[in-house]
């Protein structure tokens, strides 16, 4: 179990079907919803030869950086050397990797395109975000199953707590395509991204930015029920609500788990969120705090039968 120095959410950037802002994450988007169009959000320049996951990640990153006051449409507002990037994605460039491997098997490396091969890098989304927005802080990708999004937030908080970065842009992204659907065994993947900017509370105050949510503590254990017990031990009292984990087979968490506490689910219309789940939960919780709802809120990811689960305690940005 980890407790952080006061790490806050200072910006949120959704790039999800049917979502214009955090209020849509709270109320729930209407479906069917139009897919995210990166060219409409960012312009066409610089998107050619980028895979879908990278384009979605760039959309969410741009929105979050602007929301946090780190940049505007004309360019950066702070020095980018102190801004890190952590991306959570389990299937982000799987289509590119499969295409490159198939080409090499049939034609050797001579058949691969110099425009396509770089997109096979496991860190392509994080590195492209850093290059486009000139972010020179620590840069990494978390690909860790159901808990990836929450794990990415934890890594980002660690960077901030150790002084490795002034702000960290955390992005969760998953594309929807035939390759990913086959790997996941699902009919639909979210085809979207969510980004949040984290920083120390003192740094946000010094910039004149209002903290939107507070990261109160992180737990990683062998099961969801144990995660809830450890979050309770942080002394937060009964939560005002919680975000349950995502399960591929549609099973529900035990009925007695946090009985009577409202469950805030991600919309079924999006399909599987996978690595984007934890970021969507964090962004949705921030939207609830923006609307004046009380905390704390629990965000959980993982399954009870695979030995890996993560949980995050979130509180309003002005919580003590």
C-alpha cells in the first residue's frame, strides 16, 4: 500500500466517443456516438503514418495539457523539460506489430516500410506525445493487464514524489480494430483515450491552478476484495461511491462488497477499456468533484481470480 505526498489532478483530457468534457463522464454519453476524429481536433499535420492509438493518445494529451494550463492552442506555457509522460495501453500498437511480423515472415525485413516499422515500438505512443509537445521529463509505457491505468497513475505519483518531474501527463489509450478484438475476445474495444495531468499540490498552487482531485493512496494486491479492505484501512471512512473493475465475462463483484455504496460504471457502449480504464475512472471521479459531489471515491481494476488487482483512493482537490 502506498501513500503519496499531496498529488493532485490539475487537468483532464478525454478523447472518447460521445464525450466533450468531464461532465459527460459523469452523466454518461449518448450512444451511438461518433468516433473521435484526431484530424478535427489536432489538424492533419503530423498525423500521417501514425497508428490509431498514437493519434488518440495525442488528442487526449493535448486536451489535458491545455486543461491544466501547461499549453494553449499556440504552444507551451511552461518549460517542457519538467513534464513527464506515462502511457497505459495493453493493445495500443498490436495491429502494427502483427502487420510487421507478418510482412517479415513473408518477405523478410526488406518488405517492411520505413514509415511503418517505428510504430512497432512498445513505447511509440508515449514517445510521440513527448516529441510533439516537447515534454522532456521521464517517459515510459505501462502494459500490465487490467490494472495498467491505475499502475500508470502510481508510477506518475512516484515520479512527482521523488522530484523527477514537476508535472506528469498520464494517458490511457486503446484502439478498436480486428487484431485487438481477436486478442481480447470482445466485440468492441473503446477506441479512445483519456489523459490527466498530475502534479504536487504546492506546484499547482504556485501556478495559480485549482486542484481538481487528490490522489489519497494506492493499493496493489492479489484480489479486489483485499484492495477494498486496505483502502478502508487508510482511514477515509465509507466512500461516497466507487468504480468497480472491468470484467470480460460480465460478472459482477461480490454483492456484499461495499454494500449500499453507489457503483459508478463505465458505459457499456464503449466496450472494453482495458489499459484506459483507470484513467477513465480517475477522470470521471474528477468530474464528480467538479460538480460538487463529495468524496472519497474508490477506483478498482483487476479480477478476483488472476492474482492481480489495483485500487486508488480519490478525494476532492481541496480535501485535507
